[in-house]
C-alpha cells in the first residue's frame, strides 16, 4: 500500500508541524466520497501534510475512517487526537518537497 515507513521521531516531527495547521478537509455526514479523495490527493501533492477534521458524532468510527483515508489516499496517518487526524505523503520529486524530514 505505502512505499515508505516513518520512524517514531519523524512522526513526532510531523505531529509538531501539524499543530500549527488548520484543518483543510472535513468529513461530515456524507462520509468519504470521490470529491474528498480528489481534494486529499491535491493537497498531499502540494503540501505533503494535511489535517482532517471529523464532524461526525460517532467517535468509534474515526479510527476506521483514518485507516480508509490512509489506504485510499496512499498516505500515512501520523496522528489522530479527538476529531482531528494528520496525514502525510512524501512528494516523489525531491525538488518539490516542502517537508524536510529528520533522519
């Protein structure tokens, strides 16, 4: 599914960057649809890191949604707290990368 793995320190670094981000995508009653996934891919290609807000009241569903988003978006969920989750996918073009991961 994913062709990259992150170390614990790298995930912590990404979570620290994500604290300053505003949610760019929201998942509501309509759930995950083609428009959501198209926008997710667009944001990940441009910024590599995206924060998603879940507007649904069912908190048990959030972890399943994170797994679905990661699988269909070919990205990694680097953290989820409450109603927000953070997703990362490294740009394959080294010149276009915006996030410089620590070793």
